[in-house]
C-alpha cells in the first residue's frame, strides 16, 4: 500500500472514530473540500467545522469497496451509514476523490447520494 493510500485510510479511520486530531493531521492547511450540491470550503478550519455536521452524531460506518490510485490521486468507493441525532441512519453511496500533496490531502471531492 502506498503512502498516499495509507494517509487516506488513516483519514477514513479518523472519521469512523470521529477523531478530529487524526482527520486534521491528514490534511494540508489549505485543503479544499467540495460536496457538489452541498458545500465548497477552503482551509483546515472550515474543514474542521464539517467533520460532524448539524443533525449528525459522528462515528459513521464507512465500508470501502474499492480503492484506486493514479499518481497523486486516490479514489475511494463505498457506502456510508451516518447516524443522526434522531436515531435514524442516513445511508449513502459514495465516491471520494483525494488529491494528495507532500503526503497529505490537499483537495477532496465527495460524490454522495442516498441509497
């Protein structure tokens, strides 16, 4: 497994445990995160504000079905079960595209849709 894929795996594990310190350690200070139709943010502070969005509890179940790497880009496909504060779970299909720079995530585009 490459260094880039290891960083992405650590990032995903951080989300599974809602480990903010681990998640943020995987990012560049100028990270960019885009979820088409939802938000587009820049910077590690803005990113930190979206680790657990309003209405959710954290500790999502993330099941990875495929990881593909091409140069400094890592693609992750899978499913997410995001627990909500009302006790329900939002089930999503996802494909995350991670752009890497110097061993950290500098850009993330998250394509998600309800299952």
